[in-house]
């Protein structure tokens, strides 16, 4: 019953945001990075975040204390993302909030001194630096990959279902109806976009769950279920850096954007992502946790193959 209530709440909030988007100045005007051609309401991620945290706060007594307070640090990320959706903020403002939130999370969790990979374990205080960079990077890369109808939302639902099934973290279930209600309006052809308020917050929240599980066998599994997004964002960043491009300039060089430039529809790109994700999920389901690192290796090979496939496509600018 709670999930139906959350689903309905998400629908209602998304509808309200869409209806009053112009009043709230939440309109996405197409630019050189956009994959849409008409002005469209944004900020629909407000529905996801409000719905998720409503359930999260209501059931706080049943949530591990450290995890609860760590996830709460996603609220400042959502707030600054909302204001950024209304009027773009300087990078240093957004990054400062992300850095402070990430550092606070590490303090709440007591730091990360161990990362478990099944066959071996990394130890040391230096892992806190890795964890910090991962939180900040995931917060931003989820935003980078929110560029076509239904892509980030469908990824969010997949990750939540897969991670709950594999790692048995019940609070992940709150994300599913919260996102599904929004997805009704965001599926191709979208009548509202998620915006920074949703994408950065979701990236941050997933990063927290992953870092929280760093000392368990779950960690490699998290890297697998989130791989489609972090691989695309990371490889694209590295390629642009090697090409001496200005990294702050908007672009259309992510894999999903290049497929769209090659005349793939939003629906087909989302479907390709889902097929890829479900393949990985199936491999994880039949593999003991100790060997998740092997699946991570297989994942990297499949992603390299996917990158080769995208590189082979002719783009039409």
C-alpha cells in the first residue's frame, strides 16, 4: 500500500511542477548540448526527491543510523540543484555544496578504511580520498547522463530494483515508485525533465549506498549495476581531456548523445540501455557475491564493445 501512495504522490507533484513550471521559471530552453528542440518544463526531480524522502523520514526508526544521516545529506544537494534549475548557479557554488556534503557523509560513516573486492581487499586511510572523489563524481555524472527522455529515470528504477534484489537494502524500494510516477511524464516524448534537483541528488544517493557497502562483497556489484552511467561519463571525460577540449563547455559526446546524433530515437536508446543492464543483472543473479569482481571484468569488456559499436555509427550534426 505504501508504494501505491508514493507512486500517486510522485504523479501529483510532477503534475503540479509541470503545470506551474513557467511561474517557477523552470523551463529548459534548448542549447547546443540538448537532445530536444522545444522549450520544456524541468525540475520534475522535485517529485522524486520529495516522495523518496517522505518515506525515508517516515521510516527512519527502521533505518541504520549512519545510513540514515548520510542519505539525509542529499537534501542540500537537492536544494542547490533546484535553485540551479531556476537560474544556473556558478560552478563553484554547486561544487562547494557537493564537497561539503561528501565530506560530511564520510564523517558520518566513520570514514572508509577498507574496500572489499572479493578476491582481495584494499586497506588504508587513503581510501577516504577515493571515496570522496567517487561521491562528488557520481553526483555530477548522473546529471551528465540525464539528457534524453526517460534515460536517467529508467536507469534509476533499474538500479534500485537490482540493488534491492542483490543487497537487500529496503530503503531502495522507496526510490522505485517515486521515480515511476515521474517517468509517466518523462517517457518519450517527455513533457517534463528531471533537472539538476533530481539527477544530482540521485547520483549522490546511489554513491552513498555504494560507499556504505565498501567494506562488503556488495561493492563490486554496485559498480556493475551503475556501470552504464559511470563508464560513459568517465570515458567521455578522459577522451575530451586527451583532446585538450575545455571540459566546462557543453557537448554531445556521451555515448547516448552520439547514438541520438546517429538518428537513434530516444526510445531505442533507452531500450538498448535496459537490455544491457538486464544482461548484467542476470549475470549477477547467477554469480556468488565473492565472484562479483569477475562480473565487473565482464562488464568492462561489454562496455568496451558497446563503445566500439557507438564509435562505428555515423553521426549527423
